[in-house]
C-alpha cells in the first residue's frame, strides 16, 4: 500500500491569513468559543512560546508586546475552507478518507505512480493546494496509515524536506527512532505513561516488541499499531464517513441568562442548527434531549437538568423538533438561577427512507414538509441566517461573544473581498 497523509499547517490561522495577506509572517492566535482561551496558533505565535489552551488574559502582555493578531474562531470559514481542501484532494484520487477538518488520508496504491516519483507527486499535491486555496500543507508518505502519520510529523519538523516526507525502504528505523512514543497515532497520554514505565521511549522501541506480546498485555488495537509501525497495513481507509448517531448543538452564553424567553430563543436556535445537520445526513430523529445548566464556577446556586422528549414519529422537520424541545425546556426550567449554557441533542437517528407510517396518526414528513425544509436549507446555504423561525429571536443577547470575528468571506455576499483593478 501507499498512503499519503495530508495535513494543513496551523489550519485555523492559515485560513484567516488567506484573506489577510497583510498578516504574512505575523503571529496569529485564534480564541475558543466566547473568546476565552487560545485554541490555535500560527507558527510565529508558537515560536513566541504561547501555549495551547491558555486563557487569553494570561497572554495579554505578550499579545500587546508582539502585536499579535487575535481572532475569534470562525467555524463557518474554516468549514468552507475544509470543503475546498478536500475536494481538491479528491481530484487526485477518489480514495480519500477525510480524517479531520484539515487532515485526510489518500490511498495512492492504485495510481501506478513510479516509486521513485512519489515525493514529486506529493509536491504536486502541495503546490496545487497552495495555488487553488492558499493553504500550506504537510504530507507524509508511507506504506501504512500509522507510518504516514509519523512521516507527516517528520515533514513538519524538518523544513529541508519542503513539506513532503516519504519513508523510503530502509529509512523506517531513522524515522521511528526520531519519534517519541506520544507521537504515535493511537498511543494516548495514559498509554504513553504505561509504556514509558516499561522503559520504552520512542516509536522504535514500541515497534520492536513482538505483536503477540502486545496483544496479550495490552489490546488488539495496540497490536495493530505495532504491526503498522513495522510496515504491515492493518487499518483500512474509511472512505465513507459513517452517519452520526447523535447530533449535538450546545453553547455557552456570552453572559448569564436568567429568564425563560432567552433560554427559549437559545434552545430554538440550537434545535434549528441541529435539524439542519440532521437533514444534511438525510436522517430523522425519534427523540430530542434538552439541557440547561449554571456554571460550575458560580457560587450562588447550582442547577442542571435535562429532559428527553420522545417524539411519536421520527422527523426531520425543524418546526416539530423546536415545539418539542421547548416543551422539554418548560418542564425543566427553574427561575432564579443564572444559566451559563444550554443545548440540545437529537437521538435515535435513522435513515430518512426507513421511516414507518401508519393509518391512524398524521404523517409528519410529507412531501410538502420536505420541500419546505429543503428550501429553507437552500436559502440559508446562500445567505447566512437568511430565514429562520421567529422563536429563535432576533436580538439574541445571550449569543456567545465573538468580538474578534473575521468576516464570512465565503458564505456572505456582503463580506466577499473586493479587489480593485486599476
Ligand atoms: Mg493540521
């Protein structure tokens, strides 16, 4: 097998920079929901020693001192860039496993690329991505997914490879010896400690243990990892993403919320978003769960409740889902608390076509309903928040804080970049 792992460098920061060429070479940080912590950094910000996940107020001084560009996370922008990235990768081979928002495995086995040309091929993929969507990438090429992951990491560490590292026959040992245990795909922190306690420190040490011993003392999963480190492919590419079994939409509020009306708006908005996702994967939901809670850091009164509302029939209709979610909210709401977060979860999902109807109850998702939902989704696809139910509210004072949000360059006509041609 020949597997390439393509991974964007500092993806969120790179997405912001594409539309802000003035920030080339400048440090950039991205904040978490509600602008709380630093969740992504450009290479320059990493070099300044800014840690991952630290609260932004702790970095205030260094941000001022080095004139670091700060952005709220703009997930609609990152999502749109991710789609572009993946479709470009699919133009190279249909065998693409989208592994995360900015990472994909490509199976190059059947492309009949001359073995001596694989690195060139990787460079071609990299140049195309840079040219078509402006994203800097790193690519690791090897005979298994686990090795490709390590190779990718190696490419990021060693600039002399210009973003593409291919594990050539005979070079496996060099790579494995250079990689600490914690970098091995599938070896988490807990497992790393356990293996370190046994005296192992590098990927090479792990690869040297006989797979049978690993299976006996650990798991079949780690055994597969060890086999993969030794160049034996054991983990297949997952070419079609499995449909989600649950869809969750929950957020923290920008400020504490006290009244039922605000909570209703929030629950209504989250349900709208969740049902959009539900329709995207062509599923229906049979149960909806609603939850509200105060902040664990607040000292004056803690309250957290959730409600499961079974629906008589599975549905993908936003209106029915909202009506039921609000019923659940009413049942659990208690006045007098300072609510910090709320959310909904759609459960018991099934494929839309497998729904059973009977003679006695009104059918939920009629052709008319489906057409209405399709139309709403099509409008909202083109215009951000183009059409929504009044119950979502218009002011939405509770909405999470995103004071440094970049424009929706790719999803709002009013935000599209203007280019002056003289
Ligand atoms: Mg990445």
